[in-house]
C-alpha cells in the first residue's frame, strides 16, 4: 500500500478560498477583516481526514458522487447539516454521517474547527465483513448522526485525531506501515462499533471458540516476522476466522488481546536494537518508529517492561 499523502491549504483571500477548494465552499456573509481559511488533509489508502478551521462561517458541499462515507466532527463551534431531508444542529460530542452519493451540505458559525473523515464505502464494508466473517448489505445504512460522548464514540474520535495530527516525517504515526495499517484498520473498526447500523448487534453477539492451536499459530507467525504490517483482520485471515472469533479465542487462551502480543514481541526487538546500536548511530525515536511505536508511548512501555528508559539502554551499561 502506498504511503500517506499530506497537503495544506491556507488562504486569506476569500475569493481564492472559494475557488481553489475541491468542494463547493462559500461564505454566508461578508468576510472578516482578518479572514483566514486553513485545511490540513491526510490521505492514506481508503481514508482521508480533513481538519478545517476558518474565521468566518461557511457553507460546504460535503460529498460528490464518489462511493464514500463521510463523517463530520465539530471540534469548536456548532455545525448545521442538511441531508436526507433532515436539518441537524450538532456540536462537539456529536457527528454528522453522510452516506455515498448523498447530496448534503454542512454550514458553520464564525471561528469554527471541524474534522471531516471520508472513507471509501468498500473499505468500510470489507472491514465489517472481516469482523463478522460473512457478507453484509452494501451500501451499509448508517444513521444521520452519531454520538461521540460514548466509550466507543470517544475511542473513534481519538483515532481520528491521531490521523488528523499526523505530519510528514520519519517519526510520524503514519511513517511506518507497521503503525499506519493498524491505525487505519482501527479507524474503520471503531467507526463500525460507534455507529448504529443493521449489523451493530451482531458485533456484540457471542461467537464460537476454537482450540488454542489457532492462537498459537498466530503467535508463532508474529514472533517469526514481527516486522510485517499486521492488523486484526490480516491475522484473522491467516487462520480463516472472523476478527471477532480470533479476538475471543485470544482472550480465552492467552487472557490478553492480540495487539498486546504484537506489542510485546516488537518491544523485545526494539530493546535488542537499542543494545546493538551506539549513540550517534540511531535515536530512541527512530527505533520506536521502526517497530511501529509512537515515540512517547514507546518510552512509557519500555520503562515498564525493562525498568529503565530506552535512552539509557542506547547509551550503554556505563550509564545504567
């Protein structure tokens, strides 16, 4: 899969802001004397996250004819949406959900921040089929709005913010496929867990359990090739199970989620690298990113497991 693409658009001229954006953007009143419009866009695979802020209230056409779901998350200031024959006023803690090929418009008050997440419909529906292990209705009917103040909603919005805050660079959360692909999968899976749809109850239903050999095979695969980009969906596909069935087996036979075993093995490899290299040959952030960790959580996890900060390991025993 190709790497992430980043773009930034900043404009202080209202005319250029209205003409240079791909979506139809227009102001609802004469612009402020210090007008400013800024969008930071992160695109990877089937996902695009747009973080937009503006000094003045705007109207924006949300979707074209692309087979894409979109979710608008107000960060600051209320957002008004007009779609599916309904008008909704949403604030932080709520999100508007737009379905593929839907004619929709979103408007805001002055001085607003909003995140708009676009997901190719096939990717979201494929993720649901991987979770359930069977075919699902396409396109998937999603509600017009979604609560973000629930546990599932907060987990999803936190994932969106991680992607939206990503920037180019070697230590970016999207720089390595080992961290980018699980993050991409988490955004899809958590959206399905946070929203209401016909398959929502099925995601909470009990699933059959399997013998421990299935999990053991996955653990062996992780330990043999920890450098591979891995998601729950890819691990489940290797053993021919649904994601939910694999998660259930893992918890039953190992009492930890699959991601914890992936992190355990990779943390051990990162420790080995820190012992191998000398100061000046690498950095803690470089080693962390090379094994799919974000630098700050890596430091905390490393200290918990090995009883010292990773920088101390890199400097050698003389500093222990």
